[in-house]
C-alpha cells in the first residue's frame, strides 16, 4: 500500500478514466476517425500514468523536509520506502513511459510525438527540483501538464488520421478536447494555489516563494475567489450555449458543477484554517473530475 500511495494511485486512476472517457465517450460516439487500436490506446494510457507516477515520486523525494511539516502523517520516503528505492522506481517508470511513447509514436507514423513524452518527463523533474519554488510558474506548469494528459489522446488518436476530407470534423472534435483541457488547466491552477495556501508553513521552511508567501494568505484567497467567480460564470455560459436543449445535461451541470462552484466561492471567501483549505482543495478536485466526466454527455 505504501508503494501505491507513493505513486498517488488515486490520481493515476483519474487520469486513466479521463483518457478512457475521451476516447469511448467522445471520439467513438461522435464518429471521429481514430488511429489507435484498443491495445495501442491501452498502451497510451499506461505510458501516461507511468510518467505521472514518476513525477509523483520525484516530487516526494524533493519534498521530504517540507512534507514533514505540512503533512507528517503522509511522509513515506525515509520511513517506509528508502530514497534509493524511490529513485530507482522514478527511473523505471520514466523509462517505461518514454519507451511506450517511442513505440506509439512509430506506430502512428509520427516519430516526433516522442518529444511530448520526453518534455513532460523533463518538466515534471524540473518542477519538483526548482520550478515549484518560483511564484506561480510551478503552479502553471503542473496545470499545463494536467491538461496535456487530455490532449495526448487527441494528438495520438485524432491528429494522424486528419485528411483534406475529414479535417473540419476532426478539428471540431479536437476543439472539444481543447475546451476540456483548458477547463482542467484552469481548475487545477486554482487547486494548486489553494494547496500552496494550505502548505504555507512548510513552504516557508523550505525557502519556497509561492503566491501565499509573496502576497499573504488572505490576498491569495481573494485571488482564488475571483478565479472561482470567473469559472462559475464560464460554466453557466458553457452549459447554456452548448446544452440548452438537453434537460439531463443542464441538470448535470447545475447540480454537479455550477452549484459546487458556487459553494466553493462562498467558502473560500471566509476560509482561514489549514483544515478549511484542505477541504477546498478536495472540493476543487471533485469539481474538476465531475466537469471532465461531462464528456460522457456527448453520448446523448
């Protein structure tokens, strides 16, 4: 169980589910031309979660001292798993992820696509080692990497099949993926900033320079509140613009996305304690997952 917690298996399951939803809840129901076989798609999912697992491990390796203050009960490296073992696992997962990426890139006859896996792997290492200590930059990079897990499905499954005849429809379907990727980026950026507010004490000890350290907890909370309001109105507009003729879809957005976003905005305004921000971080994570699950509404 310690090894599963080290790689953040819950997050990896979410990544896998999201990629499955995109292919089987969007591409296939909408009749888009696909490149990957089911086996090759499974390898793409495996490659993605291998690189994500490696990123989680290296982040824990660099955060041992900070986590000892922020969440001592969750520290694994140095207690139940040695740093040497964790480093070995980091290398193995990276090699597996990039190796599968190499195979898939050649299968779709786009060898240059291997660069995506290499860049993502490198950014995860750089994020853990020093980028996260730069105000907002680390938050933005990790949110871009979250969004990339959605875009990878479109790049490997849609892009190679684009022809002069189907390019308009393939672009239309890929644009839907882009919209969801932007949603994932934006909501995850909110969550990353909230986590920084929650972990401000340990981050100060680790000589980090996060937004709450630079501006203070309260001011940063107001920034996240503003981001939440924008997300709320954005989702209201999106649901009306795209789903006004579907009662089921409208109810889904109102009850599972818009209402929780409204509740989040109310709570973030008065949030004060570490426990408050921990709750809000989990709430935003649920909102992001439920938002991406709305992909399945396209089967209607």
